[in-house]
């Protein structure tokens, strides 16, 4: 059976083992883990062309950075490398002049990479942002010793590149990138409050280990791990990055979902002219406002079940990335999603966007099962858990067979199941499958 994006990318290392032993803990090198044809210089050129035709086409995040390394080992802070924004037309000349090129968020201009990033995000269960950047380097060029604020999966596509790296992160979830400087010191690349954020511990690059990457090799570098790179031959690599979402951001979304229908919460604190202020105390109207909202907040938080549907729905929505760019018109096997479904019709889960689901109770305590696809949330009332579990497990099935998945104590009628299946087809969760059922698969047993 075809595995998920993780097993296709790094089949030699099971995802569960990676999460338990390596994720955010230590670098992991998987020689030959990926298909080098995951990407190519031709596809990068197409992405650059798309950016040059419509600079905003890939979204505001897509941009090109050129980086000239300064020679002579570790540099003083702020004197590490010359970095500047470049246009697609400048890329060839800059490479010729010895620059390394980063096309940040190239996935926004490449449908396959967008799908890879979205699938990895869903398969890993990562609530933050997953994106893909491409790095081009001429032979002999690369980046001096630094650490990144985000963990990355590196996939070497063309050429060979040498990585020198520490064996573990020196700081957990760094607030910024950092550089190793002259004299065994370090510095953040952004101005941070030094009282709260002392520079990360420096390490002796002499103790770093070396990894030479060739086409198809994969390397996981946890956030906060010192590393340096140097292309041995002209090199093209992908960096799939994992940018965390902070808990306050997640809670902000939760609060908004709880209180957006309340004018007091939408309006913020009341106006309170300070013309006559003498005491330094909070104006009574403002203090009363905070008091009332905090009381509501305490009640609302106390009522939230950590394993329930409200948080589950929020979290599952965060596992789904925005749709890939430019829908392909009329692909093979595309059929009318609005046509009635017959019991003999063959259906399958759409893989255009990751689909997840959760079951729980609504605010009134009634059972509800939710399916999440992209920004879409489809709530099925009643206890549809067994039906949805059956659908997610099989992925490809005869429509009529799904009647049997319902709870035996509450057998379903075909007309009920048919209505749900047609709604799921309209919403893009299911699609009609072309061709024959998979031999020996669930379809054959159920049909
Ligand atoms: Fe890096």
C-alpha cells in the first residue's frame, strides 16, 4: 500500500520513531532517504519565472535572498554575510558571482511542493507552519556557522554539499537565528532584550561532525543546532521548515471562537478619559470591565474539556495548510461532484488536501462527529463516529458497503448514508474513483 509523505520521504525511519527519538532532540541523517526527483532545477526555474511574471503570485512570503559568505572563519556579529533581496532575473548573475541563493517559500509557486508540505504537516500532526525553501550554491560556497529558529528537513536534490554540525541543539525553540562569532561568542541575528535572551551557548566548531550529502539524501536539523554548509559541487537543496505556532496564538483563536458573538469582547475596554487622574489606579470602568470579562473567561475555561471537541476542532484545523496554488483544470478522473450516488459507485478520499476528523459532544452534550478539510469543517449530527472511522480506514470503497459500518445497535438506511456521501462529495472530502477496485483491498471485501 502507498505510504504517507513521511514514509515516501524517509521510509527507512518510521515516523513514530523519529518523533520519539529525534524530533527537536538531535540531528538525523538518512542517506538516500528521498527521491531526488522530488524537485529539480527546471522546476525551480519555472517557480522563478512565475515570481517574475507576478511577484505576488506565490503569496507575500515568497522572496529571493542572495547571500555572500565572508571568508576567514567565524565573523563578528553583524558582519557574517552580506544578505540582500534579489529578483528572479538576478539569480544567474549572483550565482556566477559566488552568492548562495535562497528562494524562500518556493512551495507557494510549486503545486507538488505545496502538497508535500501540507501532507507532512497533517501526517506529523504539526500545528505550526510548514513550508519549503530552495537553496542554490556554487561550488565552494555556503553558510558560516549559525543556528536556526526553525527545525528543517533538508533534501539534497542536485550536486553535493558538506554539512558540519553539532550533535544537539544548544537552545530549545530559539526566539531567532543566531551566529557563531569570533572569540567563541555568539549573537542573535535580531535585536532581543539581552536580560531575557542571553546569546545561545557557543560551541567549538572543531567538535562538529561532517556529513556529505548527495542527491536523495535527507538530513533533519533541529531548531537551535549549530551548523555550517559548503557546496562541494554546484548544489540545489530543499529545506522543509517547521515554524511553531505559539500557545498564546492558539489560545487567541480559542478565545475568539468562544466570545466573538459578544459585543463586550469585540469592543475591548471602555473609554476612560484620564483628564482628572490623580491616584494612579485603574479607572473604575476599566477595572469593572476586566473583572467581568475575567469572570466569564474563568467560567468558559473551566467548562472546556481538554480532550473534547472544542479544542480538538481548533487543533485539527491547525493541522491543515492552505490549499496548493493554481488548481489544475479538469484532471483525469474528475467527475460531477453533484450527481446522485448509487450503491455500486466506487468512492475514495480526495488527496487534494489532508482530511482529518474528530468525535465528541457539542455544547448541549449531543454526539457530533466533525470532518476537517482545509478551512472546511463538516459536522455530522448523531453518532456518525463508526461511519467516519470506516471511511477513513478504508479510504476507497463501494458506496453501498458503507451502510454496514454504522453502529449495529442503530443500523443506517441507504438513503441516510447516500445523503451524507453526496454532501461529502460536494465538499471535496470524497470523489468518485475511476478504474477498478484495488485487487484484494477493502473494496473487494465490502463490494
Ligand atoms: Fe541553517
